[in-house]
């Protein structure tokens, strides 16, 4: 189900969209095929007062808390004249009962949006995704081509990360047979190569030159953080490079959940380790070619808590670079449920600030991205009732909150609506992905959610 909105001035103008985009489904048990509706229309209407409301033709809902200011931009750009943080359009992709996920999102040089996650064949609701899936959209949320799928029969597969590298689209993730993988496609969606090793891969980044970095953990407990270095042909590059990085992680590092790299060549990693049986968050800035740790921190250095994890990592677009990490923490007696955090440090590693999720009921700051003016956007979720809502929050370069927005599916108080990843375009438009719960005639299912927000 797709929802597409184009905003100009103070009101929304709907883009013409098909009522139903056929999605052929294959039933492995009966051998028969059927067709379901992959997309319908959802419109976000913005009144002259700057308050957004949602009118749906399917099951997509959402709300946005914005400032009274408006953006200005040139011809062909998105989000002009709209209140900051307004949802410009949203897309919900539901391939049928099961789980369709959005775990990472990037922008290609031509403005194409690429979302990585998992796609489900008809099955029992809430089962793992059946195959890794890449979907492509234009800047208005319209689909480009067919989904690109990867997987083996009977092996549940999910893409966790995606990056662009030298004309390739490279996705990485996990399979239920205990294998971490990376797969590379050309611009037409043709599979070029596959790299498979025991473990789980949670992210993949490109150094801008010749090396792809996969990060994750081992597949067998006790878990150990893992790093793989590949060339653009999918061949492992000198095992000592990755090993040197692994050997310089914090003692007991159990997983690397995120990586970031820019033209400086420095590799920023974040993840978790265990201390006296409790999970703790860490981050390291590394020269990957030498394995030298340039900076290293644990979240508790500046904000001591019994339990924390780091899921996001980002480097600012401008020099000198500013580093940011995000995740959740638990402080029993203060917040018994996880609560999101975002920490910033300058290029020398000096602590700048820790920003905490404001909602007292808690949630998570799962992933972060920098924008062209060093603004930070963080995505995750906030606890609501017995469920979650997607939460998108933007901070300016000084760490002051600019706006917040929430999104959810059919059941905003009882469902697991989760925001996984975010990217900021060169015009400041925010693109986000995650999952929402939708109710269909066949029952409840998890659908992929993709949305765009005004700067």
C-alpha cells in the first residue's frame, strides 16, 4: 500500500496514484498464485494553521508536531513552503500476511531512494521475513521497478544495511542458517556477487575508494563483534585488516550495530559489550587500514547507567567532523523501561552533549543521520500503551530540538510500530523507514513504512 503526497504552500495536493498495484504472490504449499494489493493512497493534509491531519484510503495514519516556520527551496526541490517537520508523503508496502520490513535507507546520487529490509510471502503473521528485499522509489515516493529479492528456499533472510559503492548497490544482513552476507547489484538490479560467512551482519559502509566494511557479530554465543573488509568484487581484503580492527574493540565487545565513514577515512563503530552480565554501549573511532584506535568511549563515561546499548553512528557532513551515537539506556528506579539517548563528540573526541528522549514512558533512539548543515535526525520509537509508535526527531547543529513527528499503523496503542533508519537529502528533506502494523481481512501483518518529512 502506497501513500503519496505533494505539498505546495499551506495545503496538500494529492499526486495521482493507482488504487491498487498488483503484487503477485506464490503459495508454496498449493503451488498456486494470487494477486494482492501492494499499494493504496494515503494523504497528509496540512491546514493553514500548520497542523497536519491524515486522510487515508487504506490503513496508514500518522501525526506530525511542527514549528510555525516554513522551508524555502528552488525549482524541482521537495518540501517548499511547508511547516518544518511536516510529513510530505508516506508509503506502506504490505505484500500480504507476514512481515515486510524496512531496516535501512540511502539516497543515490540521482536522488533515487533505496530501502533495504525483508519481504514476506503469505504465511503466519509475525513470522520472520522470507527474503532480503530492496525497493527503489523516486523523491515523491513513487516506486521504481520491481523489488529486488535475495534468499534461499526455506531460509529466512533480512537485509539490515545497504550502501552505494562505485555504481553498485550493496546490501548486508542475516540468514536463519547462521550466515552473514553481502550481495551486490548493478543499477538494473542484477546480482553481481555474494559474500557469505558465519555470523550476522548489521551494517555495511563504503570508504569511498575501494573497501566495503561489514560489521556485526558472530553467530554462536558467547557473541563476539565481527568486522569483514571486502573489495568491490566481494573478495575479502587481507584478513589482518579486519582482525586488527576487531582486536582493538572494547574487551567483551559482543556486537557492532552501526558503522559510519566519510572521506577522512576514519571508521566510526558503535555497539554493545557486557560488563558483569549487563549490556553496555560503546563507540570507537578507528583508522581501519592500520587498526589504530583514534578514540574510544563507553556511554557510561558521561552518563553512568546500569544498562545501555548503542545502535546508531554518524559523522557530520562538514569539517571538522562531529560524531554522534544513539541507542537506549535503562536506569532502574528512574526509568524501568528503555529510553532513547543521543551523544555528540567533536573530532578530537571531546564530549559535547547527551540528549535524552523526552517522553517519560521511554522508547529508543535507534539510528541517526547528519544533514547538510550538520543537523541531526534520529529515528526510533516511543512507548504508547502496550505498543510503540515510530518517532522521528530533528536537532539543529547545536543540539537544540527543531521538531518531532510520530507515525503508526492501524492500532496506535497496542502495536509494534518501529522506526529503524533515516537519511537526510542535500536539500534537507528527511527520508525514513521502519515498520507499521496493519489489519487486513486475513489478519494482522507487519508492513514496510517509508516517509519523507520537510526539513
